[in-house]
């Protein structure tokens, strides 16, 4: 097994462990984070119905025009998802870091969401 395959398998096991303990409902959806090498994505998911309530990512037109580090852009994605949640009347959520360590871009996104008014 290659080093990349081991890393992906480890993250997948962490992800499943996290998903066992947290669950999103309509009043308190799950804020799921996906991080690629270049971009970062966030979704508010209602696990009871299996639908995405809101989504934001660094590839959106208004965020692509922004300059700064990847952590700065992740914070903007967090603020964007928080604003979309407020528009839907959602104030609290459950944070799902998706198997990633809680530092760097993942932490910046969470801090940006908190600044935007989401509680978790």
C-alpha cells in the first residue's frame, strides 16, 4: 500500500468515527468540511432527510476574486456559510471536521463561521 493510500485510509477511518458520534438535524445541521490541496468546501447537511441546506466554497465567483493565504480564504468561506445559515434561520450547528486535524484551514473556516454568527 502506498503512502497516499495509507493516508487516505486513515482519514476515512477517522471520518467514520466522527460520523458515528455526530448527527445533523434540520434545527441543528452538520457543518461538513472538505479540504483539497487548493480549495475548501463547507456544507450544512440535514442527516435526517439527507439533503444539503446550504453550501459555500472557495471556488465561488465572489471568493475567487479575493487574495490572501488559503487560511484567509477559508475564513471567508466560513463567514459565507454562516451568512447563508442565518438567511435560513439556522443559528447552531454541529461541526464535522471530516477526518482532518483541527488546525490551519479547517480551524480558520470554523473561526470564520463563529465570527459570522454560527454557534457550535
